C-alpha cells in the first residue's frame, strides 16, 4: 500500500523541528524571552542550534522499534525508552537529558519490573502527545487505534492523557482527510494560552497556533514563542502543521540546521517502508 509520504514526513519532521525551535526558550515566561524565528543555541542544556530534546528522542525510540522489527511491539518500545535514559539512545547528546518526571519514574519501573503501564491519574504531563507521531501512524496504517493508548500508558497511564491523545489524533485524522480541521482551541487568544506542561494545555495551545496562522512557519513561530514548555508546544504544533502543510512547507533552513539530519531521514524512511510493508 502506498503511503502519503509528503504528509507523513511532514508530521514526523514537524515534531523534530518544533522541538528544536522551542527548546532554547522553554521554561521562560510568555513574554520573557527573545522572539524566536530561527534555530538558536540552547543555553540551558548547552546544546548548539538544531539539537533535539526528549520529545524527539522518545518519538525516535518508537519509530526505531517498528523500523527494526517490522511490527508493533509495545515491550520493545518500552525497552527503547529505558535505553534512551540509560545509554543516551537516540539522544542528540551522548546522554539523555530534559527527562520528564513521570517518564523517569516509568522507565525506572520498566527496568525493575518490566511494567508496560506506568503513572496514575495525576500523571497528566504532555509526554504522550509530544511524541505521538509514530504511534499515530502505526495506529492509522495498521488499523489498530488501541496502539495510541497502549504506547501512551507506558509512561502516562491517565484517563485525561488518553482523552487528550484522542483529541490530537482526531485533529490529525481531519487534517489528513481534508487538509483542514473543524477543531477549535479552548483558547481564543494568545493571552489565554496556557504554556504549562499539562497535556491539555499543550495540545490546545498548539491548536490555537495552527488555527491562527496560514503557514507551517508562522504556526511554529506562534507556538514556540508562547514560551513555557516551548519545545513540547512546538513539537505538537509541528505535528499538526506538518500534517496540514506537508514536508515541503517546512523551511529548508530549519531542516538544514537539525543535527544528524541524514540519520533521521534514514530512520523515517525505514519506518515508513516497514509501515507500507505491513498494510
């Protein structure tokens, strides 16, 4: 089966671009940072422009498992998450960094007990939506929507997180089907946007940025400059905007700045090839 590679790659690369664009100003106030329009160094982590954080690393871990095995394997994805934390697997630095609290606790539990369901209802961080793209594509291509919740529950076993994953997946479904979405953000203005790491606010702020602009570039600039959890808001908006506008709409200068771009291209190519072979 032939997959819509332009839009699928837009979704995947949009995540990475949004993560890298937003990471230098994460944890800043909404208007307490320089206005970001280009890839710049991240002083907090000491990384050059175009170095990704946990958002992309965890997405890469999901995609790598399917690309290597040629099938969905929840336990293998969980082991990849542990590999990332323990060995720096698919980190942009030799070690893992910017690790969310719920994710760290989950990976410790995976290591100790092999548990594939971790977290509790209060674990409502955005770790599942920031990395959603490869899980969404597996669920879509294989006709197995349960994959969305299963991969989410590895680190964030929460009803609210599952609902937010479903909300984002529904927007993506519309974007792939029609090129637009009828979904309206809970936030009517930039002032209303909550830039915290809560899963709901991350998706709704990203949706506000998507709906208030008319290009991939403008959507990402609007999203990351909300500050706060800017890398994850950027990663979620990048997924939505990538699904809407496609890979060709992502500015070449941003893609060129991404560390190990060829290696990532190869991973995404193998991932999509195995998806195509599985449907």
